[in-house]
């Protein structure tokens, strides 16, 4: 599949799920899309989302990256990350027939968030 889904799962020291970054990369089209990024409330502000996004985007800095709809906090996060990475991180649909954005509210494996 040209644009399979990738998930970076964040776990605490006890192995409990505290967040994830779900994204797709299409190599033939040179585009990528962040479907969801979610960090548990009390873990926010510690750089975990930043680190996850770097791990996803660093291998493909020349690709066009887009994001799903964003909350006010999400817009601030992606604006800061765009400045840090030099990527645009544009909100909205990707121009790629291989990337199918999952419905809002669905997380990794189709689990409801």
C-alpha cells in the first residue's frame, strides 16, 4: 500500500498508553498526513508530542505534510512545530489518492478515542 498508516504509541514507565501519533506517508506522491496526535492531559507540555512528531517527520523533510482539523491548542502546537521544523504542517486534506483519512474520532486500529 503506497500510504499505509503508521502509529507512534507513547507509554509511561508502567507500560500504560499515554498518547499516540497516527500518520500516513505516501512515497510516490511525496506527501504525508497527521491523522491524530493525542497526549493524555497530565502528560501534555512535556515535549512528548514534539518528540513524536519529529520521529514521524524527520525522515521525510521534503514531503508536504498536512494535518487533520485542529483544536485551538492543536493550532498552537502545529504552528510552533512548523516554525521549529520548517515544515508547513498545513491543516486540511492532502492531495493524494493513496491517503485515506480515517473518520474523526477513530484512533489506531479504528478504536474510538
